[in-house]
C-alpha cells in the first residue's frame, strides 16, 4: 500500500491528466479543488453549474483562472447539474464525477437511473482512504449502504479491494469489524463475518486475505491481538477495515478528520466511473485528494 497521499500525487504527476466533471460546481470548495488539481497537474475539470457565480468567484479570488475551465451553465438547478454531469460521463467527456453543491441523493439518483445512469450491475459503496502515520488505510462503507446485507458486504469488500490494488497492494488484509472477536448468534454481523471468511478461504472472494469478526483493537494492534491469543494474518496489520453499519463508519471517519487530523479521501466504487460524494463541509484539499484517489481508480 502507498505510504501517504504525497506518493499518490507524485505518481499522478507522471501520468496523462484525467478530467473531473463537477456537478453543481458553484461552491467555493469544489472550485478550489479544481484549481488545486490543475496546479498539482493531476486533472482538468469540466464545471457544470451556475456560470455567473463561477465566473464571479474566479474574478474575486483567482483571476488568473477565469479562462482555464470549460463551464456548462445550469444556473442554480441542482437536478439538471447532476443529470448533465452523468450524461457528460456517459459521453466520455470526463473520467470521474465530483459532487459540488448538490446533495448526495440528487447525484446518486441520477447516477443510478436505470436508463440514463451509470449502473454496472454491481452494488456501489464509498471507500475512504486515510493517511495513518504508517501507511494509507481504507475504511468502508460510510456513505452508501445503511445496514448492509451479506450480499452487500461482499460487494463492499470487493470494491475496497479494487481500490487497494490500485494503491499498489496486490493482496490487502481485510478486517471485518465487530464489537468482539467471537462469533455470537445474537449478533448477526458476526455470523456474516464468519461466512465471508469461509468464502475467502475457498476462493469465492479473491485478491485479499480476510479475517473477522475482529474488534477494532485486534484489527489494528498486534499487542491487543496477541494479548487475546488471536492468531491471524490480518489481526494487528489490517489494510482495509469493513464496518457493520453506516453510522459506525461515518462516526469513525469523521473522528479521523476532526480528532486525529488525518488527511482523508473518498471514492464511490461500483459505477461506470468513480463518483466523489465528499461532504459539502470537506475542505478543498480533501476534495483534491479524493480526485487524486479516484484518478487512480478510473
């Protein structure tokens, strides 16, 4: 696995630039992310949104960039912005989609439209990458699936493993998180974990090593795992953390940002192109790093 996001950015600087389609681009952090991506020489951007706002923003803050981007004017119509972003991706005008001012539900509704969307037949899920002091670690799913079923968990794992492979980890270690490391019939999540581990052992889920259920301490700390007598290739050395619900991933992910001050990035996998549904509260740097992560996955 890559050690940090700086390594990721350096790799992309030596690759041909991709194009980011920004849906409802008329918001400062999305426009700043477009500028940062251009400055870092990793991506161009197609801006879909309120052209009047976008031009004025550039005039007031970044006058040198007024003529640097193609703009498709949709005024303040968020639904139209999302639809045109999806269509632009289908037409090959861009390689990934970044959510700007529009709500996640609006963008995903357009992306998952059965006739005009970007469906592949696979389930979609959000994969978060965070910059731990030792290396980049992946976490899923904190953005799409509320209480994933067994089938959805398998898709979440497969999507996460694809991202790990793109980050130069050919055989990532996947920890299935729970409140304890024992299978307990009263805790359905632990039963799912046991089934998934057996599927991995029998080659039904490939390209990774899976273990679980594992409590968080056992997944990330060799000392904790050893103290409990857990013998596992994954315990204490997990590259991917799979959580049982959207609440646990969402709280965990935001704790990494607001308490640990780790740099993070997100990408939604499973559609025809990567989709970025970063929070509207995320910084321009987070959105730029999400663009970089998505380019690796595009």
